[in-house]
């Protein structure tokens, strides 16, 4: 019959210094049990057998109280390296090392509970229970603790974990989450070896007979220092996701359906549902919970409203997210549901918070009539539209409710009109908002605008009335991450009031990628053809199917090996750019055909382009050697290869798609060919100025450098002409 070994640990003063992990890892507990059981340097046989049995069990489930960072300080201690100062003790101040001390703070009345599931070994489990009585520390030497252990059945163990009143962390072997060290077979032996080596770190050496004599003719003795070996523990991911509760806004009339709430009044809805404990906003879930838990009023105010919350308390605050109806182009984006997200470090129990929100009602201010109530919902499918469901990670995210961006700091005037200045500052504020929200994922591009991204959305300014946010701080934001990110994503200063909620854009595959080239070894600009040829071969190797075929997207050939002859550009474009003009190539650009040829009408091959190109890590380029590539990214708005801009000029020579022909002016033919090429690519008709012209050998195919002027700004990259797939005809934004 399966049972559970429960070990309950209490720390005396609600502080834990064993950073960096929280909760204290099972390996910490195992070491504490070993230290408590040891008699000097020895373990009794029955104790060693019990500990060896324990290390063979699967990682335990852990219940830990919610914790937050305490006030830290730095102390300086002598480094064990006196030889660095000539062995002079008087100079010990020169080898001091900084040591950071920052405890985790939690409610000392709430214990840590470790639950090991066992199928056999009852006698060994009882021996571990006896060992738990001898535990005296957990973590650092200042973390005084005591423990008790017992055997329980699975139902009782589940109840005990829930009753602990904290966060339950479950092992997720091979998954994601906080990584904790856990005992494994061999851990006890490794601890004993480490202890023995620790006692003999310093030992005296005597040179063998025949060694050169020291001063006075005696063989000199030496002293060696050896680091003890590390203990062996398994690294196991513990996943403790937030608790998410979904509620419907239901009409108070019997049998009625949803009661839609206007999208622009999202902040007012959150304030109504959340409420406050005092003042004009009193009522709502916060007041309901405080009425039955008056001793927790300060904690409730901190968790629900943020009153009295410091920086360390943000990780424990609940978020109330109004979910507008999205997922269909014709959906009316009114708010019909609320998602309450309870973080793992919340100091209040999730079931208490669920009770507080269930049944919250809104009444008409004049008549007192109940307009709607919150009803608990079990169907979480709507949450999937916001990237919350498993497997819903996405690269591209757009706001549904605008983000209240941090107040911009002025850094002097930025060139351009007033809107361009405001958008540039808002874009920088988005990066700051991501840091505030704890989102560390790398970002490719950021776009901000006042207009909604959805056809039936609302402008950012419409959300400002009745809130503490000025209209000029509200922006709709689009963020393209370097890799897919899971939701929900909520950014900005209004993220606890329903603002800054983002939704993923499905199938948002990148249509170009840029790789930084290393400075050493540098690749000369004249070696661009060799580099691009090697890059194309590398992409073909990555795209090769199990049957040996390479897709046309990367090969430019049909399945039978014949060149693709559809008359359209159906394979990738490559270019190399000397961005700083020092004569060495700085970056490699790989662009999809549908980006460079606007006439492309084929079906985009889903994730094939991004999957293959993002896997490019190095290029073996013959005499150029092996070239390691930087992390792939996208061109940022304003980049000289990206634009948008009206005026573009050649970075690499343009080679016409057709021979000029005899007795024709080659310059006129090249300009005519370029205009035709733009029209074939569905670009606006440009005005063309000649910058440089070189005729081919014996009047053969010429090459030219040109400047293009369009009536309206267009986006790049621009690769035109006969050899545009191999880096020719590359244009950049013209100066001035």
C-alpha cells in the first residue's frame, strides 16, 4: 500500500539565508538530516541505511509559505588567499571579499512540508522520522530550525499540504521551472567524501630522498591546499504556476446570459470588482474578505489594492484581467469575463480569494438594482486567446487594452515631427515596462501607436477618462520577441488595473533574419560573394528532408534539379552588409521571397523559413574559415536596410535583368530596367538618379549605383536586379 513520508520543518524567526533558491531544496534538508544524525565524523549504521534509502526516492512535493526578499546588506570578509599579499597578515585588508546577505522573509507560523511518496520501506521511513527529531538547522548556520516527521496515507498527505497554507511546488522532471537540488543515489557517499576531504584540505608535504636541499642542507617541507570535491545532487525543475480563476459577468436577471461591459471602461470594472477596504471605493472582493478575516486586513489591502506594498511585495499581488471577447474578426470586443491570477508567492490562500470574488455584484447607483454578478466559470477556452493555454506561446504580441507606459524621461530633442518624437520615447518606455513586469525575453522589435491593432478596438486615449493615467501615457503596443513567449503578458503601470493586456498573433512567422558577423576573423567586403555562397549551402543542408530533397524555398530548383522557372521569386534572398563602412562585413541578411517580391501570391510555407534560418549557427566558407554567427534578430525600424523611407541608394551594384542590346544607350537601358523591376515587384514607380556606372567587358552586362525616390515611404529590405538573391542590388536608406 502506498504511503507518504511527511517531514515538517519550522524555522524559528521567519528568515532564511540559504539563497539563492526558494523553497529550501530537498538537498538542503537531506544535508541537514545528515548533519543532525552524525556523531562527529561518523554515522551509525542504521542512520546511514535510512539516509541511503531516502536518497533513492523520487523528488518530494514541497509546500512552502509565501516569501519575499528582505533588506540586504554587504559585509566584507578576508579571502583565503594570503599568498596573494606575500603571506603578510597585516595586509589582510587588501584581500577582503564582498559577501551579500539578503534573507527571505516569511510567516514563521507556517511550516515547510516535504512529502516523499513511498511504496515500500516502512522501517526505513520510521528511521528517518527519528532522524528528523535531531535536525537543528536548515540553510545557513544562522537559520535555526526544528523538524518532525511522520507517515501518512495519500489523502491525509494532500490535506496536510493544503493546510500548510503556502505554495505547493511539484517536481517536473525534464520540464521547466525553478531548479532545485535533490538527493540521488550516491549523495550520502559524496557528502562523506567531502567531509573527509574538508578536514584534510591543508597537508604537509616532504620532498622525497634525493631532492635538492634547502637552507641549512635540510629538505624543505611544503604545505598544499586542496579543494574538497563537490557533493552530488540531481537538479530537478519544480513548477509552481500561478492559480488562475475565471469568472463570467452574468446579468442578474434569472436565466439571463452575459452582461457585456464596455471595453474602454476596463479600469472601472477592475476597481468595482476588486473594491477597497475603506473610502469611496469600499466594497468588492477585498472588503468581503476583510470582513471575515479582519486580522489580515493589512495583508488584503497589500495584495488586492497595493496599499502599503513595497517592491518586494509585487510578486505576491493578484492581478485582475478583464478579458475582451476576441478570436474572430467580427467579435464585439466587450468584456464578458474576468481572469484572476494568484501568484505562487501570494500570502493569502487561493480558495479564500476565490470565495471573495464569487458572487461580487454591481448595483445601479440610483435605483440600487443589481446589474450583474460574478459567477465562477470552469471553461478556460477564452483564456487560450490570450496565450494562457499550454502550447500557446507566440513571438508577436499586441495590446488589446492599451499600456500605461512609464513616464518618459526627456533626453533632448529627437529629429522629426511631434508624433515621431512621442513614438520614439514610448518605444523606449516599453522596454522599461517589460523590465518592471519581470519579462526578460529578448525583443526584436517594438511598435507603438494610438490606434488599436484590431478593427473593432478602441483608441488608446479612450481608456483614460476616470483613471489616474493621462491620455498621453496610453499606447497600443506591438512586441516581436526573438523566441516564442507564453502568456499572459500584461505590461505597463496599469497592469494591476486591466491595462496593458496583450494577445498573441498566431502564425506570426518572421520573414527575415539578420545575423551579426564576428569581428575576428573579419570578412572583407570583397569576400561577400564567397560568404553568401557558403551561407546558401548551409541553409540547404539545414533544410534537407529525410528523402534528400531540398525545398524550392532554399534551393531555387525543382524536385528534378531543374532551375525553378515559374517567373516569380520563390527562393530566399541573401545579402551581406558593411554597416559601418570600415571595409569588413558586419551582418548577414536572409529574407523570404514574399518580403522582397510584393507580387508573391503563393501560400507562405508556415514556419519553414523561420525554423530553418533560425537554426543557422555557423558557416563553413572555405578559405574564409568557420564563421560563427550571432543570435538571429530582425531589422529594427529606422535601420538603413529597413526604412521606411522615400529615398534609397545602392549599397551593392545593380545588375539589370536584361542585356541593354546593341546600339542602345546602356545608361538609359539600366534605368529603364530598374523601373520595370520595381513594377514587377509591385513597388511604386520611382524616380531614378545615376550615381555610378561601369560597363561590362567588351560592352557586356553593365553595373550601376543608383538613387531611387518614391512618392511615399516604403519598407525594406530592397534587393533588386539579376543577382538580387546573391546580395546584388541591395539598397539602403539615402542620407539627407
